[in-house]
């Protein structure tokens, strides 16, 4: 609700599916939004249950350790590459 990108998406995308001769366009717009949210509930629930399962197993903490190392190595590689490049001509 507080994410403006989602609101802009709905304002741009959903009206394409509303008939021009619909008597109550606002009601159709709201019903399409409700239908989208009802369809999204099982997907969001599956993601939440998967994340909870991974957290219980500790898989998230182990993978985060390796992700931290990979990100650190990537930043070091970027720094070395930046240090070894010639300065751009101005």
C-alpha cells in the first residue's frame, strides 16, 4: 500500500481490462484489484512458508555466510580493477 511503484503499475495496467461501456468503472477497477490480490495470496503464502522452513533449518544463515564472502570478493575485485585502470581523459 505504501509502495508507489505498485500503485503506478495498477493505474497503468488494470484500466486496459475495463470495458469502455462499463456502467461503473470504479467498481470494476476495485474488483480487478481484489481479484489480483486473491490470486496472489497462495503465491505469497508459499514464499512465506518456504522462507520459514529455510529459517528453521538454518539454511538461510549458512547461505548468507557464503553470500557475504562472495559480495566481499566482488567488491575487492571491483576495487582492484578500478585501481588498475587508467584515468579517463577529461
